[in-house]
């Protein structure tokens, strides 16, 4: 019995020591303090020009329309797109057909319900928007979906205002 007790105490310590020994030698160097964040103009993360942040690929022409909302909202426990939001989806279908760009539809839910249920509800919401885009002629190859369930709330809180803000699909254009 004494040898079993000894084994229970030394086995975790031995495993930890072996893990630490295997990690030596492959260190990642710290970034230089002159590294920049943002565009190609060299503005540093500590301040400077914020106009060029995210200096990746340009968004296709026609996507600078501030009136084109990127969020579709849903009623409690529903994945039916309302008539006002259907108009937003229709406008996105026109943009997608004209540009050939791709979108990712991100489904979300409020915090009520189990994690698994909310992941499924977010997926059903994203698929509902996807079907509407495809009915308008957008090819399936231009649309991807993902569900975050309750994991990425737009607004924190446990009141109806927060719940309503979190029941959504966000339309993200990809380059």
C-alpha cells in the first residue's frame, strides 16, 4: 500500500518535470518596440494616425454605403427574418451579385437557454439569412455560416434591451 501512495505523489511531479524539460530551447523572441500596428504609414500602437488601421486588402467598390446595415435582429427563440430585415438582406444580395464578394454570416443568441441550444439557434438564424440570399440569386460559394451562440454578446446584461441586441446575425464581408 505504501508503494501505491508513493506512486500517486511522484507520478504527477515527474510528468510536469518532463513537460518542462521538453520546452527548453524553442523560445519565441519578444517583438521589437518599433513594431507598428495598422497601415503602411508606420503609425505606432501607442498613438498616431488611426485612419489606416487594418491595412489589409481593400474592400471591394460599393461597400462604403453606411446605410447598408450589417446586422439582422430576431425575436426571442425565433429564426424567422422580419420584413424590415428582409429588405436589408435583399440589399446585401444586390451588393454580393454585383461584386462577387463573399460573406460570412455569424449567428448569435442571447444568454437564455443552454449553450448547445444557443449554438443551434445561432446556426438556424445564420442559415435563414443564407437561404434568403440564395433565393435572391447569390451563389452558395459566396456564403459561409458560423454560430457563436451566446459566446459573443453585442451587449452585456440580463434585461430585454441586452437580449434583443444579442439575438442577431452579423453579415461580414470577406476579402
